[in-house]
C-alpha cells in the first residue's frame, strides 16, 4: 500500500504515480495531485510522452529510408525522402496535441 506524499490518500499500486519534484526528489503521488503539480492530467502526460516517442521513431525511420534512397536511387529520391520526413514530423506533432488543450488555446 502506498500513500500520496501530498494529500496523504492511500493508493493501490495501480493508482500510485512516481513524480519527480522540483528538487529532483522522487515521490509517490495520486493522479489528482499529479494534475495539480504538472498542470495536465496523467493520461495526457502519458499520451504526449508516447506520441513523442512514436514521432521520434517515425522520423528516424524516414531518415533511414531517405539515406537509403539517396544512395541507391540518386538525389531526386533523397530529396523526396526529406520532404516525406518533414511531412511525417509535422503530421505527428499536429496529432500529438490533445483535444482539451486545443480548446484552451483557442479561447486565448
Ligand atoms: Zn494526492
């Protein structure tokens, strides 16, 4: 059994979140306190982190394919690969924004 180090609520292993505080000290907190500390809910945080990872691998793959096309097929294919890589990057980072945050930025 864990306890939230901010509000003291008892947490199951599944609910407990490890949060690194400003002083670098790791603490066990609940999802409500995580939202207060980080400013976004844990699901959004995890979604963004996963999305950033996926974008990174997609871009890495495209760059690899670009280098291969450049060497094997010549520079026009390499150039096409660079354009595709940029498109993949732009598309990935655009879909990475959660809907709730988009609403907030629209209001400003
Ligand atoms: Zn808490």
